């Protein structure tokens, strides 16, 4: 059962499986129809359904549609609203894969008689036999370094991976386009979707105001030489660093109005995220302003000048123990264990050298170099070479 989205990637995924001899069925998901806050013309589901159905006819495979909008709203969109309300920055695409494509959609596919579900993700999967004879499914980066989407799948379980197929994971995007063009598929030159999975590109404050009210608050500018940024990160570099110290270093900077100067107002701290440059509409400064901190409890925003501002950079982050997800449970660390690895905290970010340390109450990620724009709610995905082994949301 191929999750046919109406895009070129899932179209070619269906064709590849067909050529490999599989009995292929197309299943289109209707997940979101509300246009509130969605930029005009973006992600119209009826057009996508038309294109997906046209591809299915061209490939001569059965086509079905399933309405998962109720599950999508409850498990993904409501989660988004709840996270933003807390001042966190969620990744709905990661949740969509865990909760919808490889859960609600998978369940429906199995009901319809499928053995596997396939998507057009640029990632790969293989298997290894463990010492006890059991099979471990490995989630690997896609061969196309520019399109690798393994990060978005970092919350999948072994059970979900056992039923998943990624037919175009060994291909690069130009090759996918070439195949679609040769087949004369309607999706061959269709632009890639952008924005929130199944929702599209949104005006975020307008979208969030469906549930989160606008509320005027103060904006403070904090100078680069402020004392709160005088952290000594060197202690974290030791494998024996006490957990209490790692906990201290993993906390956000303690922003307070006494460290800054009021320069304007905003319409709600929960509408903004760390590292954001646009949206405040405050001018008159020699350098661009970036959001370096938010406080939703007191409805405050803190900004600093220039991309290199120290308030944007941190070296240690934390994933609470109850939110640590091992894609490979057989590789899980015991308390006190350290592991050299590679980490990314957002899609398309180059993998960063780091060490993870399992503590009593949390897993800590200690980067070799400070990282820009780390914010609570983002997923940290841990890799060993090109395999995703663990992930979890950043605690704060």
C-alpha cells in the first residue's frame, strides 16, 4: 500500500515497487481541509487527490482514499497548538510520520490487506541479525544528501519499521524526476510541497490564532556582552562530568528584563521561536535583530543583534528520560554510559559531532561546537554514521 500524496516522489515509489514485482495499491490520505492561515493556493488536497488518482490510472494500480483528518487534528495539529502555547517549537512532520503515516495510515492499510506500507521518503532501511538471533531494522539516511529525510522518521519504532518500505531511498531527486518524465506522469514537474505536512505553508501567527489568542507583550534587547552568557562549557567535555553540572549547562539562559532594554512590543510570545529574524517589525538598529529567548509565562521576548550573538548559541541540550526514544533499542545506553555520535536538531542541518550521555533523569547531548538556535520542542536525532539510532524532544 503506497501512501500516494499527489507528488512526484510517491508516484515514482509506486512505479519502482511495481517494477520489483510487488502487488501495489495506491491509498490517498485526506488529512487537512481547513484553510485558516494557509497561504493561498498552497497544498489544495483536491488537486493532490486528482494527481494521485491520475498516476494510479497511468500505472494501472487500484486507487483508494482514506479520511484521517480527525486523527491528524487530534494527534498532530492539537499537539502543535499545545506545544506553542508552552513556548516550545514542535516539529509536526516528525509527529505526522509517527502518528499518522506509520500508525493510523498503517493500520488502515493492514485492514485493507496490505503486507507493507511504502512512502516516497528519501531514506533507506535494512536489517541486521543480533547476537540473540533477533532482527533489528535499521533506519538509514537517503542516498541523496540534499533530500535525505531520515530526520523526519526519527520517532519510528522497530514495529513500524518492520512494515515500512522506502522505494526511492537509493535514488537522487533528478533521477526521480527523470523517471516520472519518461513515464509521462502528471506529477513529473510538480513542485515539492512546503510548510507543515498536509497543511502547507502557513502564516504561523494567523494559523495559531485559531486557538491561541494574541496578547501584547514587551520586547527587550540584550547586549552580546551580558553576564548571563558567560558560561564555561569546558566542564561538559569530560566523560565524567557530574549530571548536576550537565543539567545546569543544559538550561536556557535566564533572561530577565533587568538584563535588557525595552525596544517595542509583540502580539504573543508563543507566536515566536528562538533564532527567528522576521515578524517583529522593529527597525532602527544597525544590525538585524534575532530572537534569542522567549518567556510565555510573562509574555516577554528577548532579542539580540546579529547572527553571531552569544545568546543564540548553546553546547549542551537535554532530553527527559521518559521521552528518550531508541529506534534501535538494542543500542540503548545504561545510566552513566557515553557514546560518540552525530546529531541534528532540525531538517537539513548538517550532522554535528557530539557525545550523548545517559543520566538518571535525562539523556544529555554535548556538542563538540556550540550550536545556534536550539529551542525546546525540537527533536534531536542521533546518528551513528548514517543510521538513526535515537531521538527525543529537547526539554527546554
